[in-house]
C-alpha cells in the first residue's frame, strides 16, 4: 500500500509502523490505513494564547533616569 509508505516516510514513524504491521501479520489481519493514520499521523498542536501588554513609554524614561543617577 502506497499510503503506508507515505505515512511512514512523511511522519517519521517507520519503526513504530513496522512493529504494528508485524503484529497485524502475526494475527493474520490486514492493515487499516485510516486507523493507522489516526494513530500515527501527527496531531494538530495546540498553542497557548500569549497576550503581551506593552508598558507605557514613561516607564522606560524612569529606568533611564535611574540608570543615569
């Protein structure tokens, strides 16, 4: 199956997929490409939302005044 090769090659799961395919062969089952894709394909990463609040420019003036003193 070309889909199995694509899954292994593009997602870097060659060794894990080979183990799973060996296990399927032992029990006499054929691989289910959709199930294997669901299991081995990367998941969409959830990124945290970052909120950056910019300080007032006057804060920098205070820092410069303290550094000069």
